[in-house]
C-alpha cells in the first residue's frame, strides 16, 4: 500500500502528513495534459491509467526475469540462441549437443514461460538483448 500512497502523493492526489507535495516533471505534465485533451478525458484519469499500464508492464517484465532465472544454464543458452534466430541444428553445433537435446531444452523452457515453442519464447522475450550470447 505504501507504493500506491507514494504514487498518489507524486500525482498530487494525496498529501501525507509531514511531507511536501512532489511535482511531476513539467514535460511529463504537458504530455499528460495534451493526451487528455486529445482523448477528451480528465488529466487525472489519463495519468492514473498511464500509471496502471506502466505498473502492469513492469510486473510483466519482472515475471519474465524471474522465469529466466529459473532456467538451467543450458536452457538459458538455448533460449538466447533461439531468440537470436539460430536454428536447432545451428544451436546444436554451437553447443556441441544433439538437435534432439536442443528441442528438449526449447520445450522445457517454453513450459516454464507458459508458451509453445520457439515463436512463443521469442515473443515474450522480444525486447531483450541477447547479443552477448552471439559468438
């Protein structure tokens, strides 16, 4: 609940005892005002919706990080190379394992992420940078 109260204070919707009001960045205020005018909605409503959407996005990203950390080292290697666009035979050759083993790692990683196959894995991790895994 503290996080919510802090957000309300930052938006100027609530003032906690003994605290001063925190102002939003002027550029951000203008963008929220412009968006509210464009959508014909109150600024406060638009601001609260943006915070909600941002929080949902942050929580989704946090979820993927936690799931990534649950992968084995080999699953991480296979997932990273998968996201870089390598085929199963290319991954197998690079990691000196069989194509069947690569498929197995992809399947287990997909189960852990709650998606099906390589495309599902690529979709949930599309914004991640795997360039350090590309050798």
